[in-house]
């Protein structure tokens, strides 16, 4: 899971179905499901971890089954996968998590 820098939205990785669920966070902590964003070419991706970049404008998702990273543009509680996504990792890479700097 990842929470936006302003604390207003939460993004949850759904490994089994290759989607990212999007929630709005109320002041009292209550979550409201906004929807789910499906990743491109979902077969075998198995997303396992997500991190926002320092600006909060992109969400990078490690695709453990596909040995790739999917990147999505963030607009409030909306996500749109970038045209260049997913990006394959070097041969032999088997990611289990991601750090964005």
C-alpha cells in the first residue's frame, strides 16, 4: 500500500488480479473505494509493491511475476498507466519490492 503525500488517498496493490485499488481517506480515517485501475498486459505481472515518487506525481509498481516495473500517473485519486509502461527489468532480476528516490 502507498498513501499520497497529502494523506488524502491510498493505493493498494491487488497481486492476484493485477490491479491497483484507489481509496479516498476521510479526516476520521474512513476509507472510500474510488475504484480499481487495471495494469496493462496483466497476465503474469503479479504486482507486489508500490511507491510514489518524491513529487507524488507517479506511482511505480514492481511486477514480481513479469520482472518489470509499471508506472502510473497520479492525479488526486486517479491513476493512468503511462504509455511506456511496463518497463522490463534486466535479465535475471526477480524484484520483491521497490524504492523510489
